[in-house]
């Protein structure tokens, strides 16, 4: 039976094919990391060429995040209807076109619109790849697999930043966008060759030739093939479909808590990532030291995402994640008094990057296990989309506080409270009782 196949994968050792699928998801997430920072690295050059005001620069910086939020909210849910893999391929084409055309843009408005288009594709990719990484991991290694997939963001941000500096110095800001587009299109053959369709999707939605496709996947993972599809599990009356199912009585509490957690963590995380280089300079460090602080945040994130996943293979993910949130809050409080020492500020920056990125990676690992296969990408996509709204609002709130006379480093104390509230909300979440699941997906 198909349920036996899924249970075997959940409880058995990971095959090389499963790890390969997760590796492709890591590559996909690297595109997200590069795309988030590409505008930040090119903003000065773009501003110099077009003589932009602060408001216009802010528009360009926000356009990509708006697009990502819309992609997560409205494009990602289609993966629960047509499949994770086809949606990822479509979104790669969209984001690649957006990147290439951005390199040809002739005005700030054109560039902002194209940044939004690119963000639409990235939003769809991120939610779908996150779900595939979760679905192909065994129960024991699920937290680690999704967290490793999340390291792609930090890797993309770090490597992309280094490449952007080199490209800017040689060929200008347009070359950075062109490079991003070429890399995005280059990933399409990797997805076609090695990224499998979700086994959970095939079992739940039963598209044409589902049995043959499931058996091909079973063979590639060294598992026994199926002689027939399992009986269809009848839907529970009134449980809803798609987005409406997220707000049915069985899932409403879980969904609202997931949304709140994503909003709070992204609100705090994007403040740290967006403002730290500038606030370090405002507190007395040099411009180079401020940039170094920003890079250390991304470097720390590579280790933080892997650490939260490794710990989650031994202890419940909710406990590990709440610990990371509280440690992040404590580090932000310590950071308030770190400006007197460059080494202390940079060292704390590395740790803040590690633990705050770990919080995001932990949420990415937690969100797929509270939804069944029929609405998993919809649930994850809406969680990420709500989180992106927090990411958009975060720099704006920080700017208002600075304009109101707040000391730069004191803002870290304010955002530390956000992570403490998030840790409290996490205690209310009970992933194991989210909903009845036709296809077992252990929490």
C-alpha cells in the first residue's frame, strides 16, 4: 500500500536520491538569498546613474519584497493543484526573465516593476522548494533537511554579495542583474533532471499516471513498487479546500499562530539584516566595519540554519526553535552596549546572524509538518507571505523610530522584545494535533 511506502520513507534511512532532492532545494534557495541582496548591493550605483531620491531608493528596495510576498500568497498555492515541480519551473522562468530585463531597465519605475516580477517568481519557488525538502526527508532528519535547505539563503546572500562587488567594479550594476538572470535560467536543467515531484502530492491529488510516477520514485529510492493506488480517503465534511481549509475549525488556531510567528520572526530578522551595517556606522564604526558586520550576519546564518536542524534531529523542533528565539533576544540586548568595542560588535553580529537565521530556518522546517499534503504548499506559502509583510514593515518602523530620536543601537533592544513574544507564541502551537491527515506526515 502507498501508506506503507510513505511510512517506510518516514522511518527508514535517507537514500542518496532523497539527499539529492534536498540539495537541489538548497540551490533554489540560494537564488532567494542573492535576489534579496542584489538591490541592496547595487542601490548606490543605480542611485548615482539616475540621481535618485531616498524615497525612490526605498521603493526599489521594497519592490522585490512586495513581489515575494505576493508570490508566496497567490502563486505558491497553485503547487497544491498542479504539482510542486511544475510550479517551480514556471517560477524560475518568471524570475529569470525579471532579472534579465532588470539589467535593461531605463528608469526607476521600470526597474521597480521588474523587481516585483522577479519577486513573484522567487516567492513561488521558496514555498514549493521548502515543502519538497520536508516531504523527501525522513522523520528523524526532516528538521535538519529543511534547515540545510534554508542555508541556501545565507549562502546565496554571501556568495552573491562577493560576486556583486566584483561585477560592479568591472561592468557596473546592470551586470549584477544579468548574472542573476543567467544563473536562474541555468538552474532549470538541474530541476528538470534531478528534482522529483512530491510523493505526497502524487498520493493526495492522484494526477494522470500517478501510480507509474510513484513507482519510478520508489525505485530510485530503493523501495518496493506498488501494485495499486491506496483507497481514496473520504474528506471530512466541512473541512474546506485550498485556502479555506487553512481557516476551518481544525486548522484555524494553528494557521493563525503560524502566520503570527512568521510575521514576528521576519519582522525582527529583516531589521537586523537591513539596518545593521548602517547602524554600526551611525554608532561610530567605519563604513568598512559596517559592511563587515553585515557580511558576518550572513556568514553566521550559514551555521545557524544547520545548527537548528542538527539539534532538531535530537530534540523537539518547537523547543529548539523557542531556545533560538530567546538566545537571539538576549544577543540583541547585549548588542546595545557593544559599540565601544569593534571586536565585540562584530563577534555579536556573527552570533546574532547565526541564531536569527536559525529562527527563520526553524520556522521553515516547522510549517510543512502542521499541514497535510493537500494544502501544504498553500499553508507554507501563506506563512512565508505574511512573514514578508513583516519584512517590508520592519525597516519602515525602524526608520520612524530613528526619526523620533531613538539612539541607533537602542533599536536592538526594541526588536529583542519581538523575539521574546515569538517564543511565547510558539508555546501555544501544537503541530502534532493540527489536523487529520490522509497521508501520514509525522510531526
